[in-house]
C-alpha cells in the first residue's frame, strides 16, 4: 500500500500536477477508501487509487493528447458523477434486462463447448 503514496505523485507530476497536493489527495483517498470498506462494506480490505488510471491520465491524456491536467481531472469528475447517477438510478440493471431474450439465451452457447466434452 505504501508504494502508491510515493509513485502516484511522481506519475501525476509528469502531467503537471504539483506533487504536494497529489500526495495529500492520494493519502486522503486511500484513508477514505479503507474506512468505507471497513465500515460500510464490512470487508477487511485496504484500497488505494488505481495506478493504471493515473498513468493513463498523465501519459496519454495530458502528454500525448495535450490536454491540461485540470481538464483531465474535470473529465474524471464528470464521469464519476455519471457513474454514481447510473448506480442510484439502477440504469445498469435496466440495460441488462432490456436485452432480447434470445441474446440472453445465446450467452450459454459460448460456454458449453468448453464445459461439455463428449467422450
């Protein structure tokens, strides 16, 4: 867990984000995530920010595509709000239930050849 506190600010600094604030944000998000897992989900897991997403923002969105880091963080914030709304409104479940029945039945035909091996 401690590696994220060192590497996350270093990765984000390549995008132009100051290391001090990104260090504090990384620690606060890790602490908040651990408390949520402990007291809300009742699971003994320690969680921290995902480094793959941070590297994508720093190297692809900011460096390669040329967006400012403020714009990248705004896009992540908007996407987070969108996913929270989808969860609260149960849009994911409605989307899954709206599939045609024939498509839902066809999902099994991809698994059966691997499970059932006639002798």
